[in-house]
C-alpha cells in the first residue's frame, strides 16, 4: 500500500487533515501524521518507508531525501519551495511540487492587515493615515499580486505593478498600471508590496538603490521571503530616513535592532503568518493531497518545480 507522510512542525487544521484523509482514503493510500515534531531525527525516522511527503515550512534537505529511500514525490503545501533541496530531490529521482495560488488570498489580506494596523498607529487612539488615494506598487504580479491589486483598488488606491515575466496586457486588463522597470516602480510608489521568490537573482535585491528612490512616507511590506531584503542597506536607510517603514511576516535577522531603534516604524509577526487562515490551510492541504494522487496514479507533474 502506498504510504504518505504529512510532516508539519506547524500542523494543518483539524478540518484540513480530515479532508486530506478523505483524498487518500479514496485512493487507497495509508496516511501517517508527524505533527509539531521537535527533532529532525523524528522526521528522518518517519520518512524511511513512505512514497509521498507533504510539508509546510519544514525543511527537506539532502539528509531527509536520502533517508526516504522509497520517496517518489514531496509536495510543499504553499507557493514558496526554498525549504526543499531541489538538487538533492532530482539526484534521487524525487519529484518536488508546490501548490501555487492556494494561500494567495490569505497572504494578500495579511498585506492590508499589517498596513492598516501600522497606518492607524497600532490603534492607540492617535490620528493615523488612510490608504485611499495613495500609490501602491506590486513587485511581482503572480497569484498573490493580483489579489493585492484587487483589494487595493477596492480601497481606492492607485495601483502599479512590475513583473518582467507577466505580459503587460494581463496587468493592464486588471486595471493596474504597468511599469517597465523595477526602478520606476520604486520611484513612483509610496507603498511597495513584495511578492518575489527567494533565488539567486532576487536575494538581497531590495537594496539601497531601490529603497532610496521611494517617495516621502515610504513603506515596504514583505510577505515574500526575508532573504530578498539587503538588511545592511535597510538599517542604513532606516537611520537616514525617519519616514521609512518596514512591515513583514518574516522578521529579518536585524529585527531586534529595528524594533529597539524604530518601534513605531516597523512591525513583524511572531511567526510567518501568510498562510495562517483556516481557508488557506484547507486549500493547500487538499491541493497537495490531490497532486500526489494525480502524480502517482496518472503521472501528472503539472506543478513540478525541479
């Protein structure tokens, strides 16, 4: 019988697990759960005899892949997959997938939750700032970016986007202003929402060259990955510009310095919160389960990333 392991330090909701179980029961698969595990050794033990693995933010490195001798597929329930060693997966004949779009609405809503919270001075009864009439730049116009644009337009913001991999017609058909360069995005927009992946081209790419271009009241919202920010430049510019603000659901390594020096201009959630809604939990978990069945039964590798 095909065995599937769901290994999650941050578990899926009970409702999501119930639906995932249904998918695998219908396929005749055995499901194993490893939740809130504290030691990597537990994961290494549990993966030894499984053909499929579902994770969230859990790390699947070469050691895990090599321990999983029967493994055929690993699915990251979410969009980002930098926590999976793709090279090791390929070398061991393991297909790696993600579940793009399933967490998108949760991430997009979080962008505005953090923005409104900081714009209204953490609801401390003092006068704050509205978003209506302000310019929002979307850096990468994928699943999340499109929902961010929709919400921003509903709030009455002027919305701009830069993404060299998305046809400008798609952006303009959504009523969003297409910009031809990343520099133009930062020149134009007081608010910038980051949705770029963390790879060799993007790591530390949000640097002084871009941030320093932003207009008065510059605010960066990062629900992507902490690695895309060049923290040395961020610290420098926060010191030089008393109007610059930084919000993120993945705290930077320099979090303590920022919170100590600029408590009113930064906000970080205690843990990564982008996918932490009941709906996103359910959508991503079920999508991962269905992709595993589709691949093992029919060879469907639509969402393969390696």
